[in-house]
């Protein structure tokens, strides 16, 4: 895909917005939402704080609310991700309950699939597969040490020389789908904190290492980004790289000004870590443990080292029509442009910063949903719709200099 950049500005319209400061339970969202469309265009909104799923039709009308806070069958404790499966099921990852909950799309509870945290479990969900399996590259393990303390390890899966993409199945199985390239480990001491019988260790951090981005495609392959270059690997079901998509877009050289800006950005974003979620909410914690965790996070940032280049690609997503949305990396605190490409190596154009962004959920017929914050500070969900896909396919005659 060696053609030069050309700008496209896809036409879209705002359809509806839901979310209020004070109202019915289904329209007041707590901190943290996950969004997903079904084939009919209904939008499912997982409210992590309320521990339920709210369903809206294409026009924004409330259809139903699924589940509630609790620890009984079909109830949710700390849900963090969901997916609407083609088989008509809704699946929710409940981190505190350490497993997956399955429902029908109408809200009937079907079954649960727990994980054994001593053997390993997803720390968070990076992607869902059609059978309800979870893909992740960050695992959590909870073990007991010789002195009776509880040790929690959470970080990239695998050894220092590898970075595997792990599939956790509903049957409890664990397998490596692909082993991505892993940069050398960061240098430094990291940080640790402990209180009572809990000990938590944070590894040292290096900024601008290439992130691992991946999305499952309809044909079963994975689109994977794991390098500094503009390179998207298409990985087959057997784990072999079958094709590579590339564009002539290079990485950005890291300067002293960039290092300072990135350190300041990360320190400004430090918030208290929800330690209870990591431990499943079942372990008593010292009252000041969260403050200690925050201090440890600050220490890792203050000791942070830097890679020499900023990777060309920051994020990757797949829309309902099978197109890849490739967000290129901007400078610290800035948005990057978004390339639209296809798995068969067609470059359809670039959306510039300040225009349409990658949504939190793609739907059929150009539907897209965004979890946002109202100007008064409460969460809202906004749904927009692209003009017919031919507008995106054709691009624009407006070319960058």
C-alpha cells in the first residue's frame, strides 16, 4: 500500500444520545461502560458500576435491562467487558467473579464459565471470539508465598523473550494463538508495596515501546501490530503469518521535549488503582493500600526510560464491513490520523485528527457508538451513522500536500 496519503472526510449524522445526570436506572450510567451492537443494530451498554446491561433499539428506545449487582446465578459483581455473539448469546467477563457469564440477548441467564486464578486468568479482555473465548495479552495469577502472604502477578503474558496472545476458552482452556515480537525488557527497579498479607510488585516502565494491538477477523485470522514500523501482520488460525500490510509511514524520533511531555502526561493521569478488582474483592485490604499503590505508580513513571522512536501505529480496529481502521501515533497528548485499509491491501484514505474517530463499537449499516462524558461531567453514549459505505470506499479528491 505504497500510495501517498490522501484525506477522506466520511459523511455521518448524529442519531441519538442517551445518558442523564438524574433519571431512570437505565439512563443513568456509572463510571465505565462497554458497548456492542448486534446484527439488528440494537446497542448493548454494559454499565460496569451498576453491574447491568442496558439494551436500546436503533432509534435509541430502551428495550430492556439485563442482570443486576449481586453474586447469585445470573448476577454480576464487577463486569468489565461484554460481547454479542453471532449465535444469539450475550457474554460478560466478570473480573471479581473470575469468569464469564452467558445470557441470551433477551436477558435469560444461561451459564457461567469460571477461571482458576492460580492457573491464570485474563486481567482484562482485548477481544472476543465467536465462541465466547477471550483474547488477552495481560494475565493475572494469584498465589500464596512460603510465608503465607498472597502474591498477585499481573502483566504481559509469557517470559521476557516473548509476548503471546492468549486465548482463554469458556471451558477453562488456555492456549497461545500467536507469539508477538517483544522488545527488550525495560531497565530499572520498578516499585513495590505491601500491606498486611498482600504484596504487589510493579515492573519498570519504558515509554514508546510498540504496543501490541490485535483484532480477530471474520475469516478466523488475527490482524496484529507489534512493531515500530507501519506493519500489520495477518496471522492464520494455525499461528503463522500469512500476509503483511505495510504503508510508507515511518516512526517519530524521540526528543527531550517529547520525553518531558510524556512524563508529565502520565503523571497527570495517575489515579488510584482498584486493587479490589485485581484480587476479586474477596481479600481484606489495609485502608491506606490504594494510596500506596498510587505512590508506587508515580515512582515507576518518575523512573521511566524511553525508546528511541515512537511507533507508527497506535491502535487498530475492525468495522462491521471488515475494514481496518489504523490509528497512527501522534505526539504525546495529540491524536493521530486514521487510515482506512482492507485486508486485501487496499488503502482507502486517511481521516485527519479532529474529524471522525475510532468508535467504542461498530455496528451494521455504518452505525457507530461512543462512550463520552457530558460537559457537566456525567457519562453519556452517543450513536452516529456513516453515510453509505460507497462514500468511504471512494474517498475524497482532496489530497494532502
